[in-house]
C-alpha cells in the first residue's frame, strides 16, 4: 500500500454529526487502500476516548486538542493579520512539526485535506511537493455570507468579513491543489463560478449513508411514551442553522399543526442543544432530548422527519438518514440540495410557514403514505458510500 496524509479538522469518530459522518467514511474507505497517516483535532473532551478506535484505521496518527472558548478568542488574531478566523482557529505548530517528522519517516506521495480550515497545511513545505487534494465539502464562505445576511450588527460585519477572506482563500486553494472536491453538483457549480482560474479542477464526491446501519429494525422498542404522532428533527443542536430551524418550526409551524392535530408533538433530537434550543422545550408539544445513544429508534417510530433549515450547504446527512429509515421527510428546498427527491414522491417540500404546516398535516393524515419506502429506494440507488467514494481515489491517484 502507498502512504497517504489525511488532515481532518475534527476527530472522525463517532460518526454522529454531518462532517464527522463524512470524514469517518472517508477514513474507513481510504484505510483499505492506503497506509493512512492521520492528523486531527479533538474539540469535545468526551471524544478523547475514541482515539484508539480511530488509530485502528491508521499507520500513524496525531491528535491535537482544541479548547473552543480559548481558541475562538485566540482566532481573533486573524482580525489583525487580515486572515480568515477559520484558519487561525485551526493553526497549530505541533501539527506542522508532526507533518515534517512524518514526511521524513515515510515515503508519502499524496495528501488529502478535509475542509478549508485544514487546507492551510497544504501550503506547508512538508506538503507542497505532494499530490494535493482538498475536500472542501461545501463552499464555507457562502455559509458565512448567509449568516451575515441573517445576523444583526456587529456579527453581521464579522460574518461578512469571514465570507470575503475565506472565499479568497478557497480560490487560492483551488488554484494550488491538483483537485478540489465538493459534496454536490450545486456546490461545485457555485464554486466554479467564483474561481478566477478556469483551469482549476473542481469535482464532485457526494455524501452517502450506511443503508445497512440506517434501516428499519423490527422489534426495536419505541423511545416515545405513547402512540401520539411525533415529528422529529435530528442533528447537532449547537450548530446555528439547526438551532434556528428548530426555533422556527417550534414557534411558528407547530402551533398551526396542533390547531388541527392537538396530539402532534415536535421532538428535537441531538447533542449539545443551546440554551435557546433547550428553552423550546417549555413550549406546548415540544420535547428537546439532548444527546441520545442512538438516533435510529427516534426516526423509526416517528410519524415523519422534518428538516426546517433555511441555511444549508451541501447534502444533509439528516435527510439521507431519515430516508434510509423509510420515514416521510418534510423539508425546505435548501435542505434537499443535491438530493434528487421528486416533490410529493420521495419528500414533501415547503419553505414558508403555512405550506410547511400543511405538508406536515398531509403526512399525518396518511400514515400509510408510500413516501417513506420511496425515499429509502432513492438513497439505495444514489447514496451508497461504496458508489460515491471511488472517485476520490481516482483523484488522489491522478486519474482523469
């Protein structure tokens, strides 16, 4: 096997949130084809116990520790230097030293960086002469632009600045690297439009879902206390877009649903809910669980999955997982980006309050709706990891 450097901004285990799901499956897939030398950061103390599990996939590994409060403050140094705060947050001298030492010990010919935040290391002398591929996943600068549009001052200025600075760095990365990958054709098209260098290679390596893991398991006990219809929203609830979506649904959409279906409940299932998300649990019909051992029973026994995101980049794993569990999905157009779901067949699509509530009521009125089974068939056809990831190996090997 050849040697590969793999640089990831967050430990790729457990696969319990969007970026970690993708990076975990990349690591597992690549470890079957390369001797992987992994460098990654741990930003949650509870994830330290997973170092040994991750190391099983690696020929060597380096784990750095981030203190989110401290390092966010330190990242403000980027304001003085004109850099994206994203880069200063993940800058680490010990990682650069490990890169040099690992290059000296092993005959490494290629490197894959996961996310723009790790792209800064591709310019290190230890990586500059390697075949370099950057998995941007999404156009992160566009996310910051959307945040700016939705935020009041002073954060509007901070987010707008980050969008500009990070966008310039993304373009620099695309020019320097042998290939850049994004999670959907829509993200890739957006990125290509922003590039100054028409020769930069931009490719799509889509997300996937483990359809064997996310599958209905007969006999699985319900986590719900009774048979009332539950609308479930899953995801990391400290992520701003998820928190915003949960609040929008709980405060504006759910009351309209309960006016017609008083027994309907909205369950917010996901780790690290912010204070604002926790307070949603005070509303009638809303339950906020926090972290759960396994999200699958909550999906399997729900009436439907709702994905009320108005800011979303790339392909949403939460949509793929709900479809794989054969649950009807009601989602905004933004949440369905990159997923070829026919409206009304594999998902119901709505953006404004009244149409979203109407779509939920329609699903609640037809518990035998075949939409769930059709969604499951869709992900089986298009989103198996084994079908999406071989393209990444082709790019690492220099294929056309």
